[in-house]
């Protein structure tokens, strides 16, 4: 069955890999599964056809036969469970990889998204200058904790897993702020994720869609 995912027709990030469909593309590339992309405009994602797939009108979605999923955590979990390459064979190690997926989305990402909102959406509010340092400090606190846990290891728990895929994807959002560079081991960790051939293919595909240039 053909796998079809949705992605922004033109991503707000211009194809820099920050849109959430990159996470799904990366997972599918890691496990060697071909897929098709159905571009969705900002107007189309508010229409009934897309809302039937994603009740909150967001991207990406994932369709495979009669199965339709939304939320990147759920989609990547499904891919990792269905295909070899993103979960270790040991049951306990697999459970830890899933835990890191949840940690990336539930613990590390929220303050990072809050920072994006503070810098982009709330920048013209009168209280923005006072609030921004507080938000930045919350991001630093989370990254500091993660930095200590990672230490000098290559990946979060032994070999690369879906946990690392989600965590690297989340941490990429901190790069424009410069905060990631304050934690050299995390910056190197993200660079290792970006260096993976599967990530490079996913990034190139998203960039090509946004620029109209075929991947090299």
C-alpha cells in the first residue's frame, strides 16, 4: 500500500527542515519506505477534506490504505513499530526509546515552541521584552538538563533510535535563537542527526518541494 503524507504546499520555514513533516519524512527514509507527498495550502488545511484527516487542521497526516493518522509522535511510533530500523530489538531498550520520544514532545519541545511564539507572534506586545528572557531561561534549563544526561554519548540510549529522531527534530528549532550553541554536546548531537543520510534525503525532499528544485 502506498504511504501518503501531507505537507505544507509552501512551508513557513522555506524548506529549512523545521516543519513537522520533516520528522515523518526522516522516519520513512530511515526504514527505507517510499512515500508520496500531498501538498496542502493554508486554505486547504481548513477545509472538510483535510479536517477529516486532522481534526485540528494541521500537518502532517499519514495515510496507508484504510489507516489515517495525525500527530508526528503517533506517526513516527507507528512507522518504528511497523518497520525495522528505528527501535532496538530488546524490549526494555525499545521502551526507553519510546520514553525519549515522549520526552522530546512533552518536556523539551513546549518551552522551545513558547520561545518561537514569544519572538514571532508576541514581539509587538508591550510586555514582550520582559517576558522573552524568562522564556529563554526555561529553554536553557531544559537543554541544560538534557546536556547533562547526554554527556559525551553519541545518542540518548545506545544506538540511534526514534527517540533521537524526535529529539534532534525538536532541538533543531533552537538553532535560530543561538541557544543550542551554548551546549556544545547538544549542538554536536544535532549535527550527527543531520549528517545521517536518511535525514539528508528528507531535508532535500522538503527543500525541493518549497523551492521547486529537484533534489540532487
